[in-house]
């Protein structure tokens, strides 16, 4: 959803989606998550601990 500008999607064409998006942007938890993602992007690669926290330690089985 955050890439709507880069994708050239005019949110004014979708007033309910715009209202929802604007409401979500005010949520403190979402803002913390966005800030964390931006910080991780600036730093580059994740540490092993960050990778385990994000993705877990179990290996996926391919069926």
C-alpha cells in the first residue's frame, strides 16, 4: 500500500481506500514499524538475531 505513488495509483480515485490509509498512518504501532523498516533499510543486511526474530528458525518444507 505504501508504494501507491511509485506505482502511479491516484488514491483520490479511491476515497474509501484513502480514508483507510490515512487512518492507518496515525496508528502508533504502524509508525514504529515503518520507522524500524526504514532503519533496517539504511543499515543494510540484517544481523542473524534480527533474521531469526523476523523469519523464525524453522526451515520450510517443500512438498
